[in-house]
C-alpha cells in the first residue's frame, strides 16, 4: 500500500472549504478530465484513491495523481479498499459524495453506502449496453456507429445502477479506439459539468436501466489481439483499429514469428486465396474469409514498425500458420 498524501496544509485537510466533501476514485484520462472538471467547479476533494502505474503498461494517458498533488489533494494507492482498515479510513474522511472515474477495482457496497449524497460511476458506454471492462474497444470491435459516456448511481452489481446522465458520441467507420476514447472523455467532462450542481444538492436524476437491453463484456488481454483470417475483412479491420496504438495491437504469425498489423484497410473484392494467404505483395493484400485486407503498417515482434509494401512478402505465403 502506498500513501502519497499531502500534509495538513493541503486543500482537503484545511477545513475551510465550503461544499460537500468529495472522495474520488480515479485513473486514466477519464479520471483526469473528470477530476479536473470538479476542481474547476470548486468541488472540495478530500482525497484521491488511485492505482500504482504498471511499468509493463503503455501509459499514454495523463496522471490523475499529478493533478491531485498539484491541488494539494491527498493521494492513496492501496492494492484494495475491500478491507476493514480501508472502510474505517474512508469513513474517517466523512465523504458526502463518492465518484469513480475509470477506477479499475470494484468498490465494496459497505463503502458505497457511506456518502449521504450518493456514489456515482462514470462508464464509457451508453448503458445498459457494454457493461464491464474496456467498453470502447469492444464497441469498435463490434463495428458500432456510436457509443458514449454514462454517469450512474453505483450499486453492488457493476454498471447496473440508475442512470444520472449520458451523452452519445459517434464512431466513424475508420476511427481507432484511441480516437473514440478521446471523444468519450470529452463527453464525460461535459456530463460532470452538467450534473455537479444536481449531485451536490441531492437532486441527481435516477433513470432505471432496462436489464433486457444489457450486454456485458470482460477485460481484454494482449493475446486477444490474435487475428482469425477466416473472419471477414471488415471484422479483422475492426480488430486492428480497436487495438492499434496505444493498445497492444492485432497480430498474426508467419513461420513461428509474431507479426503485428498496426494499420490496414478492408477490401470488398474476394480473392482466390485461402484465408491468410498473401495475394498481393505490393500493396500487401491478404485473403480473408470474405474480401481481403490491405495491410499498410506492420512490425515483426523483434523489429521496427515499417511500411507493409516494403516488407518483402511473397505471393502464396500464408499468415496465421502454426509455428513449425
């Protein structure tokens, strides 16, 4: 457990700020912009609970820890708050409101019941669709044309509480998950700005979710980026754009070597090749279950990213073949 809290001279411990005491659980860029928006509106943040950065993760997003420390807000990074110790510590903070902005762990119900004005979570989808982890990546994989941000009351079941507010954003047919994420983060900020006065006055809306419309998806691992060339060109393209930079990437194999495909374009015309077969070397086109995929940027696992047309592929090579 790491405690990076400020001393008694910090913003949260001063005891002079007016307004309800706000405890923020947050991480990632959505956490950053939502906390920033609360501070712009003079919310009295008594503490930030966040995560230690994983050195194995590509941390492309802004640091909510640095934002909190800049404003004198105590920062805590426990491995878990699901303990009697943390229940007592959070109770001692006497929060009137709890927010969760892209915090990665479940917050126990015993903590959710503490604040008199409620506990609220910001989720990156239009609930009840895409409950669960990495909803933006899943929406792109499934070729959705829109997603959004939803602020909802927190209950024991993840992402199931009554909706306070939500805002849709379009997903363009060529957009990457990162591009969509930036739009969702902007929508999240606008929701917080819109609803803060309602929340602090105890008038947060409650719109029940329709459980018959709910869908749930689990988290994704780097290995989930493996390409199945039997899928259509559009489906494979959706995977590529969902996990391209800054995410771990879509990949295949050739002769036991892992090959990452960072960008590609789906082609409608069918080819005579079997799924995964190189049917054109320059430009590099690969046959799929339906149509073909024109690969533009790629990278061998032990090499540098490069232009696919100069990568030296040969007609008839088959990607995705098992290692020999």
